[in-house]
C-alpha cells in the first residue's frame, strides 16, 4: 500500500492541476465505483482516470474556500489521503462528495497549522472566493462585481455551501456531508446566501 500511495503522489505531481482544469471529461465511461473496484484490484490506470475526472472540481473547490496558493499541492494531498483510505469508502455518498470532504478537512488543518506557525497570511471570513464560473447562469456579466462582493461578505460556511451548490451542483444532502452539517441547515444557509447575493444586485 505504501508503494501505491507513492505512485498516486507521483501521478498527481506529474499531472498539473492547471492542465486538469482545462481538460475535458475523461474518455473512460466507467462509474466511479467501477474505477475504485478496478484500482483495488490492482489496475493503476483506474487511478489515472479518477484523478483526471475529479481534479478540476477539487481545484475549483479549494480556490472557492480561499486557498490562494499551493492549490495543486492540496489536490495532490487530497488524492493521496483518499487512495490511502479507499478501503473505508463504501459508496454511501458519491466519490466526489467524499473527496470534497477530505479536501475541506485538509484545508482547515493547513490553516490551523499556518496560524500556529504565524509565518503566512491566514484566510479569514472576509476573504473573497475567486471561482465564479457558474455565476454566469445567475446574473449578467455587468453584475458580476456586485455578486463577487456579496459572496465575499458571506460567512465562510455560507460561502462554502453557496459555491458547492452553484459551482458544483451538489445536492443539499451531499453539501451537508461535506461541511459536517444537516441537510436542513445546508438548505437554510444556501437560501440565506442566495438572498444576500440577489439583494446585492439592487443596491
């Protein structure tokens, strides 16, 4: 297993997250569960397909959480931890939801470590998210600046839920799993965030 973890690290290190974000969906039409099963059976190509399929979304999510630097490293660490714990993945949630949960915990751990070291800038509640690809469907281009400012003013939890819903299209149940909340709370936070964003358009 240690050798396989090393191979995953090499795979993600050699495959640029920036390149991943520009690529189309992988040609392998196997489901995530099928790819996981193939990887557990020793098929290393299945890992390549999973990394290619999910790295762009993980990169976007890291940026939306305010991760301004080392995004590729965060995505790499997420895959290393995920593949190292793959035996515990039962398919009760989607693989992408599980990966988002791992990545969010890693980012929170990194922030706590950074605060302890006091050697770089911490990310706080007022940091702006910079990924707004899906917002084109909500507002016209001329209103994007107002939307960006509105999202900046959301609490961290509201911002996470809002972007998981808008950018990634997750269900409230999946969002609740990622942020460690309840489905009802996720729904309330999303609607409050959406109301705040909409109100910003009429200021």
